[in-house]
C-alpha cells in the first residue's frame, strides 16, 4: 500500500497512489512528521480555501506564544520579513489593500495587451531550441519566458534578470516541509540580496518613474494608498516567484506527461484548437503546487474530527485534482476534458492573481512547440527535483528536427 512520505524519492516521483489511499481512508489525517492535518478530497480543499476560520497567517490576531507556536529563529528573520509582508501571507485588511493595488496591473485588458509580447517571445525561444536540434526545455523555454514577462511588468532591467531565478529558487526552498538549516541559510541570503536589489531599484524609480508596476506602486503610495517600502519589496518578490514558478513547472511537467502519452500528443498535434483544454488538463494531471498550508484560527470540524485553533492544515492540491468524485477517470490524461474544476490556482481570496497571464504563457509556449517542433522527442529520461511541495523537473532534455 502506497504511503504518504514527502521525503521518499519514490513518493516524490509519483505521489498519486498514496493520495488515493489517503482519500480512501478518510477526509482528514494527522501527519506527525510535519505536525499537520492532511486534507486530500477536492470538496474539502475547495471549501477550506474559502473558509475564513483559516488563515495564511495568524499574526493579525495572535502572538506566537498565544497561538501555541514557537517564533522563528532570529537568524531566519530576513526571510520572514520578506515573506510575511507579501499578500500571499497576509489576511484582510492588509491583504485586501495590497491586492487592490496590484490588481490594477492584472486587469483583463492589461493582461490581454501582453499576449503579442508573450507569443513573440515564446516563438523566438522555441525557434532557438529547434535551430540547435533540441535542448533543455526547462532552461531554454520554460524558465526564460515567464521570468522575462514578469520582469518586464515589474520594470527590472534586462541585464539584471539572470539574478532573479536563482534568488527565487533559494527562497522557495523554504516552502517545502521541514526545510533544513542549509535550505534556510540559502533562503535568508537570497532574501537579503533580493531585498537590497529591489530597495535600490525603488529608489531609482522614485527619481525616474516609468510605466512599470514598481513605479505604479510608488505612485499609489504617494497618492495616499498606504504601502510601505517593505510591502513594495515583498510584493515584487511574490509576483516574481509566483509569476513564474507555477508556469515553469507546469510547462515541464505537462510536456513530460504528453511525451509519455503518444495518443494524447498525436491528438494535440492534429488539432491545435485543443491547446486551451490541454493546458487545463496538464495543470490538473501533474499539479505544480502539490500542497498549500493554512493556520486554524478558530476550531473547525471535518468529518467528526475537531481540529483545534493553533493547528496547521495541509491541503493536498495534487490529491484534490485526482479525486474521482469530481473527475472521471482522474488517472487518465484527457486533453479533451471539459468539466475540469482543478484547483491548481487555489481559490478564495488567495486565488492566483496571475492565473490569466499564466494561461497565456502556457498556451503560447505549447502552440510554438506544436508549430515549430512537431518531431519533439525525449532525449533522456527526465529526473525529478527532490522537492515535494513545488513539483518540477531538474531538466527536460529534448530532440527536435527543423521543419
């Protein structure tokens, strides 16, 4: 029987059998190694994402000791200062205030205006991969596309963009379960360096404003919307991290799945109008964010089990997206699937603000690969990253012949 074990390479390689076991055993399970309550069913995860008795933080209502939690070590403070001032880890009213300002950069009109840039860049990146006879889809296409788009929105100079992905990777290591001190040290160092960089960039934009998002946040602050410099820094880091991590991993996870399913890939190559439904299905089938955490601010009950205030709930997105009560034949990849209420972009007040842009990016790179690389094949068996929460590959080496 498959076991839930986020540190077991076999589980990380394929967690879905263990999720099926969890769903069969019940609606909530206490997991001692991470001191969390695991929630594996779609209906429960969807409801809890909207339940205001849970929060991404508890500090708006309780102190650490009052909540029964130990404060983080002082040496980790730079990471927590950076992380705790971003809207993903804030609750109303601070979350509402910051999200309202950032939403101005993600209106449907603004996002749609980025489509030509995204499609042109995707085409150029794929053309480079094809001209070389293949390469690593991760580093040649999946990473540079969303990083360039969000950096463009933020107003980060092109010459500095190579710094962003390594900082992001080190910071995101802290979102894994029980991160090591080595991981924490990297995250702290990246938090300091990224924050210092953005502080200098904000100072420059104050003197020489542009039409980018950082200039817009400065202008909003000057016009009376309360936004501290730390909130600007944390918002920019969050948008960079969240603005590409899911897209990068959805791209490589998705193409790995397609290249292992010749029937589905052939159907997609034969009918490019299936790209939108294929993007949704690939996000569901191998979910880039497997787990999302919430603190219990007030006692809740799930299926007769009381989960007390101060506990932490781990909502298993990957399991919810394979729940047979919601998805017919969930272990089957079906790019024509129409009824697909996956929760890969979360839900409730923390629903991914960049989801429409991510869909444009995923569709653009997929279309470019279908059009320019119809002979795309695996050059080597891909190796998974050892991480569980953020699910991705170390590389996806491909071979392609020019048209």
